[in-house]
């Protein structure tokens, strides 16, 4: 499962839309929470398109770091935490045909 989360963030950093798409569940949805802005939602299709358009490729190499922590696994459902220099993602993952896919993300963005 940690590999799926690593693929997700590394796809974002490198602009690899195909790799991102492989990490996402068909019903993926992200809620982006900023400190001083309204909450925004992002679908899997929107995220893949953003990655296709460059994603996080404009981030300096020093900011392309991540720490992945598996929080819990219960059968075919799991939760994980992804920490980067600019945000924290709390993720729910689900197994699809034996592979872990990211179903939902709540992202806290450091403004």
C-alpha cells in the first residue's frame, strides 16, 4: 500500500499522468483545505489532467520530499498519511482486483 502512495506523490512531482492514474480508485475525490480559503474538491480526472499539465514539476527538487505512514489496515481498506513540505494528505485506500488504490484524500495545505 505504501508503494501506491509513493507512486501517487512521485507521479505528481514528475508530471507522470499514467502513473498517477494507476494509483487512483475510479471514485477518487480529494478535499483541499487551506487555512484562509474555502475548501475545494478535486476529482481523479481533474488531478490526472493537472499532472498531465505539469503537476508539481515546478517545485524545487529540495521540496520534492515525502514521508508515508500507514495508519491502519482492515482487510481491503486502509488509511495512510503523506507528509510533504507544503501539505499533508490523509488518505483512504481500497483494494481493487488485488491492488491498492487511493479512494479519497483530505489535504491540509500550508498557506
